[in-house]
């Protein structure tokens, strides 16, 4: 008979920002380096420069996440701006899907939906972490979410 294992500690709140920084940097480099072939694969009529610009925009975003991850304590204003940025990314992704639905290849649909969902999960994790740190989650909620 096995004994259930319970998580007694939680990941560092900064972990999601470290991961977001690494992911943003990697995604930004890929978009910069492969803008032309990705534009063709996605199947939209936007110029390659759009993906290149998004890639270059992700580089300071990665730095911003790195700054938050490196902070000794949570800075609520920075975290709120970061979460708003994630929300804008999701809205932009949905807008691209809606405005370019007729020309997107299947891979374009899958890529846009997948990365929007991934950013949504990251954003939800950031919101949950801030609620945890600010005490907005009750002790009971914190215990039950980590002790499963």
C-alpha cells in the first residue's frame, strides 16, 4: 500500500516570470529569424515585417519579465502591467484570427489558438500567484490547492 504524497511547499512566485522571460526570448528570436517562412506557413497576407516586429517586441517583454522575476519582492504595479500585457497579447491573437480567418491555413489557426491559450495559462498563473501573495486566497484555499 502506498502512502499519498502531499506537496508541502509551493514553487517560487517568480518561476512563472522566469519561464515567461525564457519563452518570450526564444519565441522572439524564432519570429525574427523565421518571419518569412512562418508567414507562408500561417497562410495570412500580412507582410513578413509584422512577425519580425512582433519578434523584436518580445525581446523587451522578456527583459520586463526578467526584471519582475529578479525582484526581491513582488511589485504589484509591475505585475499588473505584465498581466495587462498578457491580456493584450490574447486579444491581439483573437483579433488576428477574426480578421484573417478566411486566409489562415490550418497551421495558422492552430498556432494562434495554441499560443493564445498558453499565454492565458501563464496569465492565470500570474493572477493566482498575486492573489496568493496578497493574501486574497484564504488559508484554506491555499492549503487545498497545494496539498493534493
